[in-house]
């Protein structure tokens, strides 16, 4: 009997850009069945043929927050998380995520968190063809992550981190 | 008891508007004081109404204000990175870490000429914030 992993999901937040240079703000709630947002990506569709990638070129996020936690600062170019930049890469690897020193993803809160996005169009116009309106899809990769306290490896990692932190403080005060 | 060994990560953007064709632009900035250290640096160029794509528009060199430092290296600046990681330079590979509140001087050499310039460039800093995650 095949098993299906129901602990991951992609949530799509569409943002319609009606006209050139428009700034659009949108609020959405993260699916409450998933407690972490582990990846973010975006793409544009509906613009003139061949312009889907170009319309993201000079467009920026002037606000991108999850539960008031800043994900990107104002002026962050949308092309940095555009999926078009990674041609041929499997979809699950095309997401942006914050990572710590050892490459482990630092997720944002899921579970009905409020996502606030303010997108400003960069004003690209393809010669001889209309680009507007077009839609920017923001993709959130959602995961249901089990409680770290139940995972023996995570418990050991936390114990090591806690011990190192304590040792560092003791050595700093002894100098 | 759960230890919090993870810190917030943040982006910081330095904008340099309207770079002049065939010029060298001198830029000075400080890494954000709220950063413990900078982990990645990335560069991007943009121009309203035009897609610059992967065209190499110029080269940027960075230098920290320490006695031992040499220019970090010259990096190409294009209209679009291959990917965030590939476009970014990792300061952790330096002999000394790039800390917060550190003065950086940069020189951007524009090579694309009047066909592309003027355009704006952005310097992205990605670093570990002083705030710990809950």
C-alpha cells in the first residue's frame, strides 16, 4: 500500500497587478493544518508571451511579513525568489529559505499566521504587447513539523547548544 | 528545557541609484549594527522599464576598514542572479569575520556604457541578527 506524505503542502497566494507601476497589498492566512513555513518563491503569469520573467525584473516587495516578523525588507527585488531563475531545478528546491550555519532551515511560523505582502510593479513593458493585468503567485512551502522535544536527536543538539552557551559565558567572565 | 541556539536572519539593502556610464562610483556604508555578523553579500542591477537579465554591467570590489584587509574581490554585477546562493559571496570564507557596524568601502566600475546606464544597483547583506528566535 503506497504511503502519502501529508505533512507538506504548497499554498499559493495570488496578487493581481492591474496596471503599470501599481503597488498592491494583500493579506492571507497560512493554512492552519501546517505549523511551519519552510520556503518562499514567486512567479508571474498572464503577462505578454515571454514577459512573465521580465515583469519580475524590477518589481519589489515593499513589505513581506509573517505575523509581523519581517521576511524581506522594503525594496527587496522579487526576482531574487522568482522560480524562473532556477531552470531545470526540481520544484521543491526552487524555494527560498533562511538557513543556519549548518544548512538547517529556520522556518517562519505557520498555523494560521498572517502573511502581509506589498508588491510594487517594476514597470516593464514588452514591445507591442500588453503586460497588464498580470498575476504574481507567491508560493509558500508549508510543513507540519513534529515537536522537537520528542525527537532524540534534536534533544541532544539542544543539550549540546545549551552546554556550550553556558561554558562560553563562564569562560568570558573568567577572562 | 529547550535551548535557543538559533538567531534571526535578516536582509539589509543598500541602494545606489543612477550609476553613470563608464564611471567608477565610490560607495561607503556600515554593516547594520543590529547584525552580529554578515553571512552573505549579493548584488543586483535594475532599470525601470527594462529587463537587464544576465548582462554583466560592471564590477564591484569591497574593502573593510582594517589595517590588514585587502579588497575582498571583484564581483560582476548583472541584472539577474543565477540563484541567490550562486550570486552571493560568502564573507565567512574571509580570514576575519565581517561583523555588524563595520565600515565597508566599495568601488563600482561601470562597463556596460551608455547603452545600459544609467541604472540602479543594490547591495544585499544577509546576516545573523542579535535577536534570538523564540
